C-alpha cells in the first residue's frame, strides 16, 4: 500500500501527458531492473511482448509491480516471485482484460521460465485482453 501511495503522489506531480508516459515507463523499467535475475529476465520479455503486441497499453507501476493500463485502468501486470516470496512469478489480468470465455476463465498464470511457446501464448492473451 505504501508503494501505491507513492505512485499516486508521483502521478499527481506530472505535468504533461508525454511527461507522464515517459516517467511511468522509466519507473516500470527501473522496477524491472531491481528484480533478481530470474524474475528480471521474464519481466523484460513480458514488457517487450506487451509493448509490441498492445502498444496502446501504457506501462505504469501498480502496487510496485510492472503493469499495463488502458485509460488509467490496469489490464495486465507482472508480479515477481520475490515480491511475495513465492516459488513462481505471476502474469495477471484484471477485470478490464477481455479474456471472458464462457462462465469461467483464468485471470493469472504462474511462470517459472518463458519458452518460445509461452511467449506466443502470452502475446495472444495480451492481444485478446487489450481489445
């Protein structure tokens, strides 16, 4: 919660939309750079996939995690394993993501590493979520 409060204060200080976007992306990249090696490598790949697949989603920090938002509302996020001392990192999707499939669907995925097949699946999920 403390990280979220800092994020909101920093956001309120920004002046132009371009400044805000550049600062938000720099903050996300900075947070990714602070991660331990395993998480950092996955977060860098996910960042690249999201930016290439859904360039209209804006990077921003959300509770200290890299996330990607549409109109200020988070669509997807990456949570490092280290953050909650878990055995795997998580790629999550909010209710803003358009992943609805029948009456039940997954909203998060555990990640221990990324294979080319995983990256393709993530790109497809992000593309669907960003519609």
